[in-house]
C-alpha cells in the first residue's frame, strides 16, 4: 500500500511540475501579433498625463490583461501602464485611441518622417524605469517635485538616444552617465535595438514602439514605448513535447507499481 501511495504521489508531482512549467513568456513576435490582432485596429486605450510630469498613464478596456507592461515592478492594474512619447515636437496627446505595436524587420521604430529606431540605451533606460529598477537619485517615483524634474530629463534622454542631434553631454546628464558606468562605449548605447535579440543589461524584456491612432484606427498618431516579458530561449522551460514525455513517464511509474502489486497477489 505504501509503495502504491508513493508511486501515485510521484506521478502526480511530476505531472503537476510539468504542467506548471509549460507556461512560458511569449516571444517578441508573438507579443506583437497578439497585441495587434485584438479587435479591428489593435487594443483601444485612453491616455492621461501624470500631474506635473511627462509620463502618460495608458488604460485599456476593463478586464483586458495588458500586464505584460510594467510600472514600478508590477502594473497598477492589469489594464494600465506608464510610458513616454518618443516623438519629438509633437502636439497634445489624444485622450483616447487605438494602438498597435511597431516591430518591422527586427527593429522597433517611430512612425514619423524620420522613422528613427529605438536605441539600446532607450530600451535599457525605459526598462529600468518601467520595472522600478531606478534608484531614487536617478528617478524618484514618490516625490512629486523631483519626479517632475526626473521625467522631463528622462524623456529628453530617451529621445536623444534614438535621434542624436548635436552633442550629447554624457557627463552632466545623470541618465547618460549611468549608462557609461555599465558600458563606457557610447556607440553601444546609440546603436539600434532589436526587440528579438537578448541583451544582458535588459534581460528577459522586449521594448517596442506603440503607435496611437484615433478611435477609427486612422488619422494622426503618436509613438510611445511599451515593454513586455519575452522568452529568448534562455530559460529552462520545456517544450510541450517534453512535458508530454514527462507525463507519460509518470504514468509508466504508476503502471509498473500496479503490475508488481498484482503479481505479488498472484
């Protein structure tokens, strides 16, 4: 009886572990396809500013899980996230509209006359902001006056790294100085970022440009950053076929135990 219980528990444990591990993050391509295929024009949003700052708070439809986008470690709700507009010289931000993620030819770019691609530095700094990794000296999430100043400088930095104009002062700008403490090669941070490529500094996240249109999916657009968890094949998440083999193996253990039990009775 004890052997039967042990083998049964083993079978259940292996199956549960295998089933639990089947849940993996999406690849960048899957994230984009899922997002853009919601509804006719992608996901609907309303947008509001954070008082006194350059951040925007995006809210999707109630019950729509967009928690792949993070702010300060977790979403404030499954249908909200915070971001910055990466288009320079834009007008007022529409209060509502539809959105699609831009990921063409392996790069995520602004959809404006310049079509500038997200840089590695832009993707890294936005990831730091969105996941709450910044120290309070770099970005103060709680002090309103400091947050206003930090958000203004961060926005300028994100845009400058995508489309450098003139000389970027890598020493007086605290965000740029921070980048150099990680990698002193300035050209690395201004280089084009590929959401489908793994970067040690960014980790298992993918950063995209999100294009906001009016509610009909046409008209003027503005471009914001979006971040999601992505799977670059670095984790030990098994394929479904592997999970199936584990499950079959666990059933085999259970079957052998039953067979031995019947033979002993005979």
